[in-house]
């Protein structure tokens, strides 16, 4: 099987160079592969470096966009440009450690038609704390990274999750394109979660390779959260609980769970209302009328 590595990037040349160095140092020598860089209008010398790299290494392909089209569009374009059997999406701010590739490749190349994305464990570069071992969802269907220590997971090659982050993940190219790739309505956020859920709705499941570990400069790209609110609203409209149909018990539990580690951040009136909802599964109408407030998330 031929592997295509996909990296969409904008600026941060030193991070990209470090990722490239770690990639070439950790791949099996007999692997057939190529990498497609999609540059979103970098202005820091990245484009010149990419041109030189492509001229010196036939495994490197470069797509130079004139403007920043975003993570989803850049990765989709690069995925269509390669004819590899398996795609590995790699952020340009990763540091790939020895042994990261083989566990992911073994899973994604297995003859399992139900398998969707394969992710891995990601540690922060700063202090090597766990940032991602999969994506979970709270009672309001909001996604969050599972950062809990789960040492028993290491005893098995994979753990299954409803979603994984696209910072470092693998999928069969045919499956990725058959479902339209990342939705370009999202801009640098939630597009990976959205695609995982769409694949899940179609009967596919996602897993994390428990023995694959990389380092990640988390949110190392400038402007990473510029469209966060619009992305959140789009995700919520598509996958979240509609607020007018949300069970009150779930709203109360979600509010209580939000700050349970930081109780000083609770709003007193909202806390009372949430407790009433959890206890009775109905709003305390006189209290709500007097407070004239709703819990907002």
C-alpha cells in the first residue's frame, strides 16, 4: 500500500522543518510514500523552502495557494492530488517520535471495512503532558479531548472513540473522498469532529493506536481560533442539542459539570436553577421567573 502524507500549513517555517525532519527519520525504509504540502499563502519563507524541498526530493509535492483557504479546503485539495491508498493527515507543528507510524499503519491498513479514522496519543511539546487520546462528548454533545490517564489502554493495540483529532490521523483515501472530505463550511475547527460523526452515522468506527505517540505544539498556528464562534455555532446546529428541545436535566448536569473543578466560578442563581432541574427534571418556574435568566453554554 502506498501512503500519502497530507500537511496544510501557513507560516511557522521552523516548526514545519522540524516536522519534516522527524517524519523522514521515523518512517520504515521500505515504505512507498509521498507527502503533499498545501501552503496557504505563507509569507515567512516557507514557500521558497517548499520549492527547494520539492526540487530535491521526488517524494515531495507542493501546492501553493495564493490565499489562506483554511484547514479543511487545504487538506481536501491535497488529498485529491495524491493517488495514495492511505492518507495520513499531519499538522506542521508535530514532532514525530520513533515508533509512531507502525501502530497506526497496522490498524488503518487492516481489512476492516467498518474502520474510519485512526488517531494516536499526543503529548504537548512544552511539558509532555497528555493532550489527546481520543475525543469524547459531554451531555450537550460538545466534543472534548480525552486527557485522562488510562494505563490499561496500553495493553491493547487500539481503543475506540466516536472521534479523533485530525492533527495526526490516518484514513483510507477512498473512504475519505467518498464522504466528501472535510466540510469546508468549517474554518480551522470542528471539521475533523464533523467528519468523524458523519462517518459514524454511516456505520464506521474510529480508534486510537495506543502505542503510537507524537509531540504536538498545541494550537501553534497563528489565527487558529479566529473563527471559533462561527464553527461552534455550525457544529451545534448540526450535531448539538437544540436548546428549545434540550432535556432540562441534561442542561442542569452540564452546567454543574462545567465548573466542578473550579466551584468559585459558578453563578449563584444559575447554580440554584441547575440543581432544581437536576433534582426534579423540571424548571423551578417561580425561581426562574424571579431571576429572569436561563443557563447559557
